[in-house]
C-alpha cells in the first residue's frame, strides 16, 4: 500500500525539478498545528493525528514536515496537494512519519515526492 502511495504521489507532481533534490525525514504536520507540535517536541509530533491534519482549517493551512532538529519546513503548493492526497489514502491514524524529496527554498520545500512510512 505504501509503495502505491509513493507512486501516486510521484505521478501527481507535474513540475520540472532540478536533479539535486534533497531528502527530508520527519513528521507530516499541517501548518496550523505546527507551532504547538514544534513546541511540544517529538511526543507532540507523534501524537498529531491524521484526522486533525485533514480538518478543513488545518488542510487549508497547508502541510510541512517537522525534521529532526524540531524545525518545521513548509511545503509548496504541489507538496500540499500531494500530502493531502497521501493522508487521505493512508491507514495511519497518528505518528505520521514521512520522507520528502525536494529542494529547500528558504523555509519552504519545493516538493518532488512524498513517502509515508
């Protein structure tokens, strides 16, 4: 199932990206909840739920990843669309670990692919 989700996510991206994509690992979080998750650390990131991330206001805020040093990196618009699709297809209820491939542009990732672990 996760392999299918990765393939779906990669096929949703219709943009041309440089070959030098970077890899970011952490927890998939909506931007609206990111401040309290970053403040609460790894336990808060693990406890953040899929249901919360898919609530209309949370979904509308966009998505990103909380990486190992506790920093939140926002996704670009394509990444938001991919993340929403992946969350909708995922069986995970919380502890939503992810690997993101993309290019960092300031504090935003220009997303190429999203993989849920």
